[in-house]
């Protein structure tokens, strides 16, 4: 049985899912979004997989801006 995710790990995973879902809805490739948000494609892949401690808030804001996601969507992953 895999270990349970902590609340923080769940939030990071939910954020990655939200970003990936919106990117796919818009028919955008990871490479394209990464370029627009000024991050490495590998960084976006890690974010979308929910790996690590979570992205920098400024990176998240750039991703949300490029994906036309309202910032209040962050409440979906912060509670």
C-alpha cells in the first residue's frame, strides 16, 4: 500500500492537475506553455506531475496568466 499523501503534497498535486487540465483544454503543448511562462519545460512537467515542494508563487501566477485562469482558482487547491 502506498504511503498517504500529506495535505501539502495533495495541494501540489491538485495544482499540477489544474494547470495540466487547462493547458490540455486549450490544446497547448507543455513546451509552448513553458516558453510563454518563461520556465523550463522540465519544470512544467514536474509541476504538472505534482512533484517536489511546489512551484514558486511567481511561476504559478505566470502560468495562470498564460492559461487565462483566474487567481481565485487557487482556492481550489489551498483548502
